[in-house]
C-alpha cells in the first residue's frame, strides 16, 4: 500500500480563505481597466492569462456574481456614452424626417447617401461590439462556466448583446422624438430596397451586415430562433412594404395588358427577391417574401393575365410560345395547385381545336349530324374520300395531341393536374364526334393495310401507340370493337394485312390498354385463321392420299370461322331475307362437298355455312384474240366473280348472258351480283366481260359477253370487287344498323352486369345499383342511364329482380 | 428485463470456441490473458470485497484489469457479480472491456447482480469507445485539419502535396524526422522524394498523427494511381520515414475485434513514443529559476525541442524554504498539445498577447504548483494521469481552472477511491462497535466537500456524503459538521431550485445504505421488522420523523425479503463481513448501542444506532433553524 496515502491530504488552498474585499477590488480594478482597453481596441499587449486569473480569483472567492454585475454595468456605461454618441452623430436629419418622401429624385439621392453613411457607422459599431465582447467572453470564460450556470443567468455575451439592443437600438434618437435608431435603420434599409426594386444599384453588403446585426440580436435572453430582432421588427415592416409595392406593380402590369410582359416581369421579380434574400437581407425571409409575391403579384392577377385578349394563353397556344407558357404555368402553380384559370383556358382551347378537326372531318359529308337522319336522299361522296377524311381526322387529332404533349412536357413540367385536364378535353371533343370509333378503326385499318409498309418496327410501334392513345379517350369502346372486328375480319379474310406481326402487336396493345375481355374475340379470330391454315394443309394431305383425281384439281384454301366470334352479319349482306345459297359450278361444288365430308368427319355435329361473298379465286382464263392469238391471264377474282366467269365456259363465243339469266343460274344475291358484274364489266382496266349497253348501272335486262379482247400488261390480273370488300366509312343506313346492333349488345351487357351485381348483393338500393353498373361497364362504354332503367324494368318483368322497397327504391334478386 | 438482447448459453459457447481457436492460431490477441501474479490476485480480491481503494491502487500500479484468474473470472465480472457498483464503474472508466457478443462480455452482463450494474455495463459497450487513449489520438489527428489557432511549424512537401505539420510530433513518431530535425531544428520546410505518391505520403502522415487507417486509399481509375502503386508508395514512405508498422496498419483485416486490437496497440505505441519524447524533451528541459527572474528568461523561437510557449508555475508559499528566494519552474511546451485544454485553446485563439508570435517565447504563468503543472502537462501530452492522493485536490483545482474535464474527473476518482479508506462493505462492518478506535483521518473531508462544490464535481459530493455517512458517529457532534450542513443549505438558497438540503439528503441515503447492507446480510426480514420497531418504544424522543424513516426502512426491507435469491447471493458475497462480525462478538460480549444502552442483539443495536443518528441529524437541522 502506498505510504503517502497515509499522509493527511492537504486542504484546498483556495477559496477557503474568507473573501477579502481588497482582493476583489484590486482584481476588478485591473480587470475593468483591461476591459475598457479591449473596447478601445488597445488589447494587443494585454495578457489573456492575467485577465483570466483576475476573473478566476474573483470567482473562487465567491464573488462571481458581483463580477458579473460589474461587467454588465461597465458595458452599459460604455454603450450609453461612447457608442451611442457615435451612432447618433451619424443620423442626419434627412433620415429622420423624410420618411416617405422618396418621390423627389434629388432628395432621394441625398437621403441615400446619408443612409449609407449611417449604415456604415452602425455596421462598424456592431462589429466592434461583437469583437470586443468576443474577447471579453474569452477572458471571462470561467465566469460564464461557473456563475452563469449557478445563477441561471444569460452568459455575459448574451447579456451584453441585450444591452446593445436596448441602449443603442431601442432608445430615441433625439430626446424629443420617439424615433429610435432601430426605426431609422428600418426605414433606411426599406428605402434602399425600394431603390433597388426600381432598378438602381445599391450597396448590398452594407445592408447585409446591418441585417446580420438584427439577426444576431434577440428579444429575449434565451435567444429562441423566433425572437430574433430581424423577425420581430424588421421583417414585418419589410413584408408590408413589399406587399404595397407588388400590389401596385401587379395593377400596372395588368393594365399594360401584355401577358408575356407580365410573366417576364413576375419571373424576374421572383428571382430578384430570392437573390435579395440571399445577398442583401436574410434567407429567413425567403419563404415569406415569396408568399407576398405569390399573393399580391400573382394570385390577384393570374386569372386576368391568362385570359387576356390577344396575348393570353390562347394566343400562346396558337403561336406555340412554349417559353412564355412555361412562365404562365410556373406562376400559376406557385399560387394554385389546381391552376384553375390556366386549365380552363387550355381545356377550352383544346376543345375548340378539336371541334375544328371534327367539323373538318365531317365537312365533306353534306349535312351535319343532326339533319342527316332526315336527309334520306343523301348523296354520298365517293367512299374513298370519306375514308380519307376519317384518317385525316385521326391524323389531325394525333398532331394536336403531339402538340399538347410537347407543351405538357416543356411548358407544364409534366404536371399531373395539367395532364388530366388535357386528357379530359381530348376525351370530350373526341367523343363529341359520333363517328370517332369508326374513324379510329379505319385509321388502324388503313395503316395495317398500307401505312406500315416500309416502316421500321419502332415506327410501327409508335404509330400503333398513337392510335392506342386515342382509343384511351374513346368512351364507347364496344363500338370501336365492333368496327375493328369488322375491319379486321376483312383484312384477315382478304389477306390485306401488311404484316401479321403488326396485327398481333396491335391486339396485345389493345389488351394492355382495355383489357382481356375486349380482345378475346379478336384473338379468337386470329386463332380461327391459324386453325384454318392447318385444316387446309391437312385437307390437302387428305386429298393427296385419297388420290381421286377426278376432273381438274381445284386447289382449295379454306377459312373455317366460328360464327359467334366473327361479324357474320356484317359480312354477308343477307340479314333480312332468307336467301338460298349460291349455286357453285360443278367443279367447285365437288370440292366443296369433299371438304364438307372431310371436315365433318373430323368435327361431328358442326354446321358449315359457306360465305361465298368473302372468298377469292384464282382462275386461268384463255382469251382468243380476234387476230388468232391466244392470251392467257391468271385472274384473281372474288368467289362470286369466279362463279359468274365459269358460266361463260359453257357459253359459245359471241353469245351473251343477261343479268337475269346469270342471277337465276347462280343465285348470287342481287347486291353482290351487281357489284361483281360491275367490277368485271364496268371497271376500265379489268373488263373481262363486255356489257351491253355499256353503262355504269346494271339492269336486269343487261347482257354480258365474254371479252376476248381483254388486254392487260400483266399475266396476273387482280380484279377487285367494286365496293364492299374495302373498309370504309359506313353510309347512314349502315350506321343506323350498326347503332341498332350496338344498342342490342349493350342492352345485353347491361342486363348481364345488373344480374351479376344483384346475384352477389341480393338486395340493393337503386342508386347504388346504378353506380355499380356504370362502374363495371365504364371500361367498355358509357351506358345511357335510361337504358339501364329500361333494362332493370325488363329484368323485373322477366322476374330476375323484384322491387323490395320504395323509399329509397330497392331491388331484390330472385334466385 | 428483456432477455432478447443477451446471447443464449449455447451461442455463447460456440463463440467462445471460435475465439479460442483464433487465439490459438495467433490471429487474435487474447483480450483476457490468464494472470497468476500476486498483484492481480489482490485486485480480484478487492473486486470481490468492493474495496475501491485497493482497486485504484492496483490499477495505478499497472495491473492488467482485463486479465483473468484461474477460474476465468475477470475483475469486472467479479465486481459486477458481487454487486459493487462503484468498483464496476471504476473498472469501466479505467478501460475494462465489456463487449457485447463476446464470451467474457456476455458473461459479465449475465452475472450482473442487479439492473443498475447491468445498465452501467451496457452503457460502456465498446461502441461508445472506452479506449482510454482515444481522446489523445483524436486530438493529435485533429491537428492535421485544425485551422485555428495556427500551431504548425513545418511544411513538408511530397510531390505536389504540402502538409502543415508539427516538428515535435514528427520527431517523436519518426526516427527519420528526428534525425533530420536534430541536424536542422530551425528548418520550416522539408521535402520528400517526388517519387512518393501523394496518397501514400498523406496516409503516412495520418498514421504518424494517430489517425484512423483510411478505408479507401484513393487509388483506382481517375486518380492516376493503381492500388498496387499506392501500396508500393506506402511501403517506400514507410522505409523512408522508418515507420515499419505502417503497412500493417493499413491492410484491413475486416475483423472488427482484430482491427480494434491493432488500432489500440498502434495508439498505445504512439502514446509511448510521445511520452518518451515528452519526458526527454519537455520535462527534461524544464528549468527552475528564481521567481523574480523568471520573466527575464528568454527562449528563442528556434529551439531544439520546437517549443513555442513557456509555462511558468510558481512554488507554493508553504513549500518555500525560508530565507531562500521563491522559485518558479518553466516548462517549454507546444501549443498544439496545450490546445486540449479549453483554457489554452481560447488563449491562443483570442486576440491577446499570447496569441501573437514574437521572437522570444511567451511565458505564461499557470496558477498552480510545479508538481501539479507537470501532472497536467503529462496528461495533455500522454493521457497519463497517475498521481498520488496528496496532490489530487490541487490537480482538481488546476484542471478545473484550465478546463480539462477528463483530468478533473480523474482527480475526483483518485480522491474518491484512494481516499475511501475503510468504506468498503467489509470494513464497514467494523464501524459497528462503539469502541472502535478512532482511526486517523486520511483526508480533510470538509475541505473535500467544499472543493467538490467549488469545482462542481457531483461525484465528489456523493463521495463525501458517503464518507460522512459511513462514519457519521465521529462527525455528527462536531460544530464543523453543523457548519457544513448550514453551508450546503445556503448553497441551495442561492440556487433556489429545491427546498431540500442536498448534502443531508445524500448522507441519509448512504446512511440507509450502510445499515441496510448489514440487515440484508442476515436475510431475515421478520427479525428486522421487530428490530426496527423496538427502538421506537425505547426512544420516544425520536418523534414523528423517525417514525416516517422507520416506515421507509420497512418498505425497503420488504422489497429485499421478497428477492430471496438476491439475499443468497449477497450472503455468498460477504463472507468477510460475517467473519468480521464474529470477531466483534468475541471481543464485545455485551452489545451496546451508540447511546450506551444494552441492546438485545446486533440487529437491535444497528437499528437503534440508525435511529439515533437520524435523530441527531434532525436535531442539527433544528438548531440551524432549517427546514428539510
């Protein structure tokens, strides 16, 4: 064990001696003299150690509290005499009295000079005070640590800052006025800021330093953030002044009635104020001055600016002034999350432009939509032209869409609110065109047939994507489906598709966009096509194996279509009258029967019905020219045309057949027969038959000859059917037809939805049922409320549902 | 208590096996090597008994506190198992390891007698960095980036990178620089061969400045150096500057413990180098002169030990030999190291005389004895703070004045441990007898408590209260004690925060602890209750206050009686106490209380003594006319 621990420990030698007054006074004398020297910047040869020791000795003799008070008193005196007098001297009368008279320029100049002088003095005073207090605090470090903690007092630094606040800033400048130094400071700074706003250059760092002072001083000794003098006194005044200024400025700008200027100035003001906060005032004010700007300059005026005649947003959209649009957007989004005025104008603009496109598209049609129901004798423009205008419609919309997409990205910063507004407007005007579904489907048809030839995959992709975007806008998706199905079936059967890949891509895109159910039937159409291919080849195998070469072989390519999936009724024009099927020539008939046999042996219990109107045939025709030569051509014709032409095999050269004869021998429906004869005999390049009399119209008495003088530069000749096989705009009758069918289908869908919902819910209030039905069907079409009501009535009649209550009306499900 | 954060026993065993394997392979240094030496055994024994004083002495002697005894016990485990909170705290503060997820660490937690100790252990988990040298290392490393005040005295350039460095650190840490600077101590710049990549150079300097090894060597694409080039460069630098362990310190092993051990070793080595240099150059160059002539002492700024300030400490008046001029001691020092004290930091940062650079070094007077200043300097340069009890109070004041918190704490620890005398439980048992021989007072406890108040060291106040409580019999009647209570009361009035007397509250608390400890030893709640009630009849004078106190005691007792297992433990832990009481009984067949009455048995006597002391405290209060 260490022996020295046995020694009695020495009592601490300090502090126990009863405090000697002399010591205190002596130490204080030395200390106070030095503190004054610090204030007069004469401290470089003072010894830190000595001062510290003076203070330390005072504190260990338990007189720390007295020391604290003495130091405070010393500071108070110093500030009240030396500092005050120098600050007061710097306040010139022009600062005191010219509070608001900054209108007169020369006076402003004078005031400005005086102000800057005053600020410079104040800054120097403040910096000196800070510096000397820093040094004094260093010396009194021990006091701060011990006395302040013990007595819960502010540190000497804080206390002296409070003294500076009260003695220098918060006392009247002249005994007879109430104006304090702080008031003068405030008005001077505001005056300078005002000067800067009106375009003059001021000495920013000077102001910044005075603001530092206000930021470094607090109302309370606890020094909370919120009690900074800057925040409690200067800032409110600054904001108030700014408010008045920007109210005036806003008024002035609106009166000048140029939206572009307004935006430019507003944007400039925003950056200017931000910069001012950073470099001249305090960053603390940035959000607040921003708010003032937003409220006073922007919020008050933005609606007016947006709607300004001639220079407003409308004009910008028309002129593609994206940069200004962006400013408008930025300004709007600062004050209003919904950007109501801007969206309203943009929406209106889109709808207007869209309506223009709509009218343009329907313009070739002679009568507007409302009257054309009555206009029975509508003179149809050439079909092609109408189709073209439909496609133009889509192209125009796509162009418009592209324009607004660009605006949205560039000017509206991809803002969600703007996007939904734009989308709504597009959807509005697109759906206001009753033919939108048809036009869009035609657009796809056209592109899938021709448009995509020679395009790269990505181009095709974006083309289809564009179309799909429009599909998104269309409310009556079921109508679109109907048209698309119709057009697709033609493309498939006539093999008019430019690329099957593109077709499939299209389907999968639609599937993603609208859903599985939507494309189900379209997909099964494709499936039918593939199955048919297999079927054809296996039939060919079958024929080869059976090897019954009776007569000339006929190469048969067949498409077996599931009747529910394909738009049968649209394809065959036999919707009303019961029509006997066409009589095929022998050769064809035998093939037909052989296939039927083959098919039914594979799939028993199915019924095949032959759609001759949809088929094509390749026949080889021999033309005995009058000069004795024979010309051979391979003719690609429709099935009906093939049937007609084969009739002429049995007709002696020079003989003719009348229309009635042909009809009776083939039983081809009138309509189709006329069209086929027209294409064979009237169309200028494919006149395989001669017609007598040579006119466009086909009458039952017309006679047809085989034209041995048929000329064509090609060996293979394709003879299209005059009309009907190509996809084009429907005429009004067809439209009504389609609409009728659509309504029936919709009725069924509605009923199905109602039953589905009721089966699940058992009982449901009318309004809820309505909303659920609307919800379920919205992806396909927007059902008519009256139609739903009728359907519900009908379901009640048929005892699927019953009325359970009257108030509110409630339905029950009958199992 | 949540058991979720303590490893299960099987998991512990697995980790133990792994650890053993690592140690055997030599990959890991054993944190807890077996130590069969006599001093270590004494330390262990002190930890069992809770003898703070012996513990502190052994720690000062340099016994490895992380070693283990033949039964795999470390001192920390022993202390926490036996429930000696103060000892546990001392061990932890002195660098005892209690690391989570190690066998010994978990064992320590698992064995902690109560939650108070357990929480203390958890607080000191390694993540809080208990490496006692860390503050020193952090300070030295911070010198590299510190801008205010300027302390660097040499600019060393390698390739295009220049670093502002300190000659004395370079000399202490690198033989290359030492030789170089010995030949030209006044040079203010140095160059290294340009072949050394700047990265390698800065890594080496960082190493010299005790910094953490860099995680990223800034090699690879974009830096113009490949990793191997940098490594080669480092190797070259290491050979050039003759610092052989540099490369080892950089190669990262990835193992947290291994890295820590290596770092600890590096810092310890750095500290030793600094210390050697410090002792040879700073202490070796101290000068004793007559105080009157001290200020005329001139030191040139260019001096062979690179000192940039002189510290002067005057001889204490009581040490001065009569008839001789009082002397002062001058220590040549380096500002860079003095900055560790906030006092010096402010001095050199503020714009007073001391901050200006002059041709001759400033002499700064430090108001303490040369002996104390040497302790302070030793601490600032080397983090060593071993000093005897007799200067502890002076060190306490000096470190308070100079704002060196850690040294202040250390002084408080020294006083409260070495001065604790017979405060341990075992010793406390002896104070039971009234006829206990008046032991010589080792320290002036009144002085200590006043020092504690002045320097605001809570720990010391607690210590003094405890000290007084454990020997209250000797003090309670002295007028000095009453004066002290009055002083404590007046302190509180000045503060106006509570209306209780802090010192008195503390004394009551420890008094309660002192007697309760022995009640616990017996573990017989029933007997205690009757014992507590008896004196009330015997001394109705004790009055209502005593009643309230007795109630408080009863509650405590009940608590203890419920925790049967705790009593068992403490019974095991206190065999010396039992032995001591046996001893007492032999000598004093008649058991008397403090006021001389004959008590039924020892428990009666303890209870009675307790009541008597409490009553006396109340009497003092009344005399002083104070409310408590």
